[in-house]
C-alpha cells in the first residue's frame, strides 16, 4: 500500500514538493520518501517501533 502527496509550494519561488509513504508488509518497514525540486530527495525507513 502506498500514498502519494504532491503539492506546489509558493514561497516567492515556485517549487514542487512530493512525499510518498509506502508500507512493505513482508519486511514490516514504512518507507517515507520526500522530494523537493530545488533541493533533492531523502528516503527514510521506519520499523513498527518508529526507529530508523
């Protein structure tokens, strides 16, 4: 299961901000991917105990 959120951020300069949350049932991990058009991306994985 995954959820995608995309929005245009207006802080004087237009940029895109995307977030994708995806649950991996076999491994029990939640993946959170964040992308900023002007910065780049970051991926974090969390367990059911909310640790990286």
